[in-house]
């Protein structure tokens, strides 16, 4: 794991967008997995802008959505599906064969997981994975206690995830379960960016970087990834006890 520190959210997002765009230039068939949520918003916007303005061929990339709230339709503006549809899939005009999102309304959610694992395995793993971190240290919906050996799975959501998650919705919603890519895929990914900004993330970043490696604090898995980068702005870095 390496740490990269930036002055602010703009610089942090600019770095990630440039890195991903360069990676697509070098490998047009790149397999990219992204989280939704507040943190990667600007990265996704900058990435889309770059790919379009610089006419980067993105017709062969595979895009994978990290997770979804079980039971929510893609039309719900707080769903991960809605985020990707509007911020990435439509602007880049990705073909339906190029992107894979969990269907959170599927009758057989286990099969959704099997299908996603197959997509990843057939492509020999994820090239770049960009994730955020929850206020309980979760990554995707790998909640505290999740095994580092998990493939894609369905999980009952932690209380913190349920309450913090309300911020994405215009109305109060029932959030009980999530469907998510598991940590086995993260450990196999060729590169992982865990991104955090703002002082509210300072405590979880300190635990990620300086705390013990434990399934009780999911983001600590970054310590195990040789090509894992924790990208943070000065505010998120403010509680680190030493210079990294
Ligand atoms: C969303 C996701 C979540 C978020 C995390 C941080 O797809 O996977 O794990 O990355 O909860 O959310 P924000 O970025 O909104 O603070």
C-alpha cells in the first residue's frame, strides 16, 4: 500500500482521472471497476471529459459497477445504477456489452453474483478499481466483519451504512441489504485506488493506514495490496500521526 496526498479534492480527482485515462490509452481493453457515491463523482466527470476531449478510444473497455442497494430500481436517483447511467454510460455511449451492473431487483440475487464473478474471471480480473470508504470503514458493501476471501455477495447492511446512505436519496428509503463485489476481486485487481476527501474521513483514513489489518475494519485490506494506493486530500490526512 502506498499513500498519495493532495492539496484538495480537485487535485485528488484530477490525478485519478488522468491515471485512468492514461491506462485506457495504454490498454484499450481495460477492465475498470468504480464505486459510486460522493467521493468519485468529480473523478468520473473529469475522466469522461478527458476521454471525449482527447478522443481516447474507449470502445473496448469493460466497466463494472462495484455495488448496489438491494431492492432499488435503476430509476431511483440515489441508486448506483442511476449514478453510472447518467455520469458514465450515457456520456460515453457505452454499448450494453461493455458494462455490467448488479440488477438489484433480480429474483435470484445469488445468480447476479455468479454472473458478475464470471464477467471478472473471463477478463482475467480487474485492471483498475477505484473505491471510496464508508464511515465504518466499508468498501463497496463489504461491511465490518466481511471476509477478505469473499467473491461477489449479498449482505445485510451495517447500521452506519443504512443511516449514512440516506444522504443519496430525496426521500427516506428502506435500506436493508446490499450486493457487492467482494474482496477477493479487490486483492486480485492489478491496481486499487481508495479515495477519501474531507475532514469527516480523517478518522477512518487513520484507521485504514495506521490501524491493524483486520476484517473488522474492511478498508485495512489496502495494507495487503502491493499496488494499492490510498489517495487523500490534506483534510482526510489530518489525523495521521506521522508523515507517510
Ligand atoms: C458506493 C460504495 C460505498 C461508498 C462509501 C463512501 O458505490 O461502494 O462503499 O464508496 O460509502 O461513500 P461517499 O463517497 O459518498 O462518502
